[in-house]
């Protein structure tokens, strides 16, 4: 076999790996580069491999940095199957059209305001491209041995990252000794809510391993777990009459937050506050999370069997429309707003940041990795009271941060 790295090397986005055998060429993940302009421009280059020469694509999970290049790859000639778990297929059905819509909106905006040297500015891909890509998806169950040829196949195993995330284990047999190649995709942590822990794998001949956090330990901060830190921020902010604003990834992290906030409410560790989930994608994903019961861990299953709604806090409100999003501005009493996106590079979260940042009663909580070149990365060490703050927020700088970052006074 031959392995070629086409993305996610020396950066955390754009995952693409080409695995070749004597009779098959398989692309593992087909992700979009995100972050600084020099990375984003890679998406516009000629495809790193002839799309027509690839026999199959296998996805580790649905996040855009692992799937978001698919519509362009299909538009450039790929016609083969795209294999993924059923949950990944369902999540991709909302993620890819949304990504295409954003591309088209960006192109329209640049053309309207003459902000591009290209005449006209074009989207990286269109909604039609995304829908064509979705038609190529083929669901594969965890543990199913799927053959790509007489001597080459793969299995998917739970990776514990988000709903549907998987390790991909390739096996090749033949005249020579059998070989096994394991791609981890993004790896989750143990004892996380909702989904299964990462699968224990006994061995492989070759391991392609996520290393986003490979240079650090996920130690608790000041002796407190992430749940305890979130509890402290919510209670302190509510006491001073403020709002907890959480830039969050719509898939995975938003649902995890709802689960933890519900637990804290039931344990009487935080006051019962209005919780606004302001992201149509996150709202749609809640339904997908509830429907895919085969993905739920024992605790989640037990709660559901007892008649509970583990992803609903007592006063949760889902904002789908623009009008519902804007109406959140009318509510200034203590509350929690969960809005996409997680790195503050776009989406409804920017509207809420502009509205809430000047008020020091409020708190901003980052609950995910902040990639180099994003507004989220640029925010650390800044003060919401700084009159030049909004300009500073737009200047990205490299930042190496743990998975959970909490601020009790604005962005400090």
C-alpha cells in the first residue's frame, strides 16, 4: 500500500489522505481548509488527486474540516461512493448544504459591494454541488466488514468525537502478509456524555493519528473539571445580572453543552435560566442526536428510557429564523446564549458579540479549539472594556489553548 498526505499536515484542517493498493485508490476524508487566507486559498487550487481516479471516499466524521471539500471534489469529476456511518450521513445532509449556502452568500456579498478582484466572484461550490455530493453517500454500520475489492476492505469503530465519528481500519490481504492501517480521525475523550467512548484497538501495522493536542495534557484547570468551571461562570454571571455567551460548534459541542447544563440544573448547582440555542444547524442536529439511539452510551440510554429529555434544559429556546435570533436582544435578564460558530469566524455569534461585549456583567465562554487565524484565537488576553477591542478581535494571532477556556469578565 501507498499513503499520501494531502491535508491536515502542519495545520488542523483540510483532512485528506490517499490510500492506494494494487487495485484501489481510496480517499480518507475530504475536508475543507479553514483559518488564515493562505490556508483557505488551498481550497481553490486544482484537486490534489484526479477525482476520476479515486474509487471510493471513506469519512471519519461529519465536521467540515473532514467533509467540506466534497462538493467541490464532486463538481470536479468524482462520481464514486462516499462511505460513512448512518449518523455521519445524516449530519452531512445538513452541514454540506449549509456550507454551500455560506459560499454563495459570500460571493453575492462580494459582488454587490465590489470587494473582489474577480469579476464576478464565484462560490467555491454551490448548493447544487452539495446536493449532488449527498446523493453519493452510502451508510456503513459500526463493525461491518465492508469489502472494496477481493483483498481490500475496511471497518468503522466508534471514535467518541461526535455523533457518528469513527476510526477507519483498513485491511489488505494477499500473497504477502496481511496489513492493517488505522485512521483515527478526530478522537474523543473518555467519559464524555451522550455517545460511546473511543473504541479500544488492540493493534495495527500503521497508525495515522490525530495530534491536535499531542503536545499537552488535558489537565483540569485549578483542580476543577470543565463541568465545575462552567457551573462557576454561570452562577457568577447570573449573580451580577449578566448573560453567558458561548460560541459553540453546532455539531457535537452544542448538544454536549445542553446535556451538561441540564445536569447542573437538576443538581441545583446553577439557577434555572433561559437557554437560547441560536443556530438552525445546532437545532436540527439535536433532532439527529435524539434519533440515532444506536450511538447513545448507557447513561444517555437510561435517561431516555426513564422518559427524560437529556438534551433539553428546563427553559431552553431554539432560534431557527433570523427574527427569532434578533428577538434574543430584547432579553437582558440573566440567560445563556449558545450560538455558532465555535471560533467566532462567522455566523450569528458575531451579532451577539457586538451586542453583549461592552457590558462587563456578561461572560464569554470558549468551549473548543481555537485555530490559528480565527477571531476566537485572537480574543485571548483582550479586554472587553478596551475601546479598540472590536478591531483587535478581527486581528488573528496564533494561540495555543486547552479545550475549555472560561472567562468570568468579558474576554479577559
